[in-house]
């Protein structure tokens, strides 16, 4: 169903149809906001993972320098 058909059907339904159209638009906007937030969280998680890996490598290098051998992470 294309958008024009949907609009026409909802407009013909009277006030209830108009209210449904408003709710559909609101859900569309909510989905867009949620998608943007998910993208931001994914970006943050990727940055955090890269930072954790770098920190882990630096700590391992420090442990080797201090003890002369790699330290078991377990």
C-alpha cells in the first residue's frame, strides 16, 4: 500500500483515521530517534572496545617489563 492510498483511507475514516495517522507519524519519528541512539551506542561500544584492547596491551607490556614474563590473565 503506497502512502497516498494510506492517507486517503485514513482521511475517509474521519477523526479516528486522522488520529491513527498522527500516531503512525509519531511512531515513525520514534523509530528514527531509536535508530540514531542505537548507532551512537554502537559507536561508543566500538570506541570502548578499542580503548580496552589498547589498555590491555599496555598493561601486558608493563607486566612483562616488571616481571620478565607475561602474566596469566586468569
